[in-house]
C-alpha cells in the first residue's frame, strides 16, 4: 500500500581517495540490515555531489583561482556581473578574484540575486518598484533603499563583499542594475558570475567589444596541480576553508554506472543511480530558488532519462468516470492507466502533472531528504517512484 519512500542513508565522513562506490553500496546494505527493508528493481540510489568531489579531491586554492584570473585578464580592473549573495558559494571565489586584481567592480541585480536571495528586505523595495530609475551607483542606491541587510542571514552583503575585496588589497566599486550593459562604462574586463543566464550575459557584453569570461571558464583546467572542472569551472563550487574551494565533481558517470553494475552483480536486480546537487525547488516564503549548482544532476544511469508520462487521477475521476464509484471506479482508472499513450503531452487527462526531468524531480526529493546540515545522510534510496495506481 506504500507509495514513494525516500530514505536518508548514513555514511562515513568522506576523505580524498576513498572508494566512493564501495562506501555507497556498503552503506546501503548496512541500512537494509539495520532497518529491515530490501532493495528492489527500479529503486534509485542517489549520492550527493559533495562527497563525490571530496573523494576525488577536487579542490582549488584561492591562489590558484587568482593565478587563473591573471592569466586570462592580466592585472588592473575586473567587473563582476550578477554574483549570488552567499558566504558559502561566492565569498572565497571573490577572494581569489580580488587577490588577482587592483580593482573589483561588482554589478548587483536587485531586489534579488539570480537564485532569489534578497539583497534587501522587500519592504524597502516595494515603494520604488515602479520607478523609472534602473541604474545606481552605491551612494544613490543606499540613499534610495537604505543599508540592505539580508532578511534571513542578517548579513549586509555590500559590507561583507567589500571587506573581502579590500582585505586582498583591491579597491571595491559597487553598481546596481538588472541590465548587464550598465557595467560597460566602468570596465573592459568582465566576468559573468550568474549561473543559469551566464551565456546570454556573456554574449551581450562580448557584442559590445568587452573581454568576457564566465565562471565556467575559471578553473576549467588545472593550475599548479590543483583541481578543475572542464565543463563547469567554478560553477557549483563551495567554500571548504578560508583558502580553499571544493569544486563540482568531475567524471561522475563512471560512479553511477559502477553502483548500478555492482548491485546487479551482487543482488541480481536493476537499480538506477544518480549524483545530485541542489534541488530545483523554490521556497514559497523566502522566494529562494534552491539551485546554485549548474545542474541538479551531473550524472545518472540511463533509466532516469526523460520525463514522467502520467495521467491526472482526479481529472479521470471527475470527468471520464464521474458516474462510477468504489471498486468500479478503481478498476476503470487502473484500466485507463494501463492503456495510456506513450506521450501524453497536450492531452487534457495529464493536465496538472509535472513536465520536468526525472533527475530534477528526484534531485529535489533527495536534497530535501538529505538536507545540507548535520543529518549525515549523503546517500538516498528512493523506492516505488516508478510505480503507479495500476501496479
């Protein structure tokens, strides 16, 4: 009678060089034994990206970031466009940028950053939201909106980012606009720090003759023997220490394939496996879109490709089978599910179902299950996800 079950699986503290595949499998087996459940066909085993990167030793230092920045821009002034407001995600990156340059010009979007972190309390912004004034230097911005403090963290990110920049001996200049072109009058060397809109932002500035890179272009190759990510560079990085960043994990596909293959060999069942980072959900109160990673899942086994193809049960009950009840209604709906088409896009009977990638849906469920604090469950097992009312 049970529907979808999401289980957080405790694991050890992962260190560089650990066999992540063995640790995942052994932790799942131990949880089965301790809790009295068993893996089944089509179960999903998910591994948080952080422990994969830790096992790989995919770290870079602030000095390595600074050296890569200098190799691409030289010295002088560097403009940063649309950074997210995060001590964990951006402050150590910013330290590396400032260490490399003489001046950092930061263009902030407002009232929120790209993933919904509020630069200011909404009450400060609302009276001005219909104003035709769209571009501000810092003094005018503060005069208009006051001294902005993040309503959840209590951090004034202007003060915090200024301290980071000036702590490296660079000058800090802050601008505010939702139009990336505003920075063009201030500097010629520009780094796009937005995550999901980075390519569009880059193209706008490149068309204006500026020298432009994105975060994906920084640390996309090793510097002085450090880590790297060829595809995502600094995107998806996290603070490890005050002088070190953990990058998004590289080469994840062999990890998920090996988990699937080992369990098939040892148990004779076909599970699916994926690596997950941030979930793709949005907090309805704070308005924060929890996706500071470049993707939800950097690797997954083939059975997780695609999107759900589901009928809406309440639509069937209220429309096609409105005259039925009890066992007759159950039987009719189950028959309808068994006969459903392979692609229900545009069919009213699927209206209101979620047309998202399996990996985005599962990754969100995993992220909510594991959390990002002290639960100690970096592995997740999801059961019954692919079952339906007719099974």
